[in-house]
């Protein structure tokens, strides 16, 4: 399994990113539910709390070799919300029912890590690579 983060899809005061999991094996697999996600600094220390799970109805996604599932990672733009921020070195993404996270270099700048309006949310996985 490989994890990637797609381009930001800005909304009104929001920053939205597709977090994509791709089946890199030669066998079909399934994923169900929400991925784990954590922003970390260069030393691996977590920045801010774990993202909240957005409301929704998870479903099973079947991934044949080379196919992908994605989840939306969203937060209020720190410049608007006034949240305390940090610039992570990476996003750790843990596929459902797995223990080992996949490390993705974070290049999208500051993220909220505390204070008012600092919550980050993640949606359930669905087929494809983004909206």
C-alpha cells in the first residue's frame, strides 16, 4: 500500500486535501472505514491531536492491483481561524486495520495544532483518487 496527498482543494475558509491509498501489491485487497492520520515534525513527534472522524457511512472499497481509495482531510484555514499552527514535515497515514503508518512528506504549509477552530477532520475512504 502506498499513501499520497493530493493537491489542496480550497473552500470558503477551508483547506481540503485528498489522502489517497493505492494498492501496490499484486493481489486484490479491501479497505473499510477511516484511515488514521497524524501530522509530525522532522523528529517524528506528533503535532496537534488526531483528526476527528467526519460523519458519514463507511463502506468497503475493493482495490484491485493499482487501484486507489481516498479520504478527505480538512481543516479551517489557520489565517482565518486564528488557530495555533505548526508546519509539519510529514503526514503519517495508517490504513484501516493496519498498525504501521505510511509516511507522506507534507509540502502544504501550516496546519492548525491548537486553540479555537483548530480541529482537523478526516472522511471515510471511498473509491478513487479524490473529488
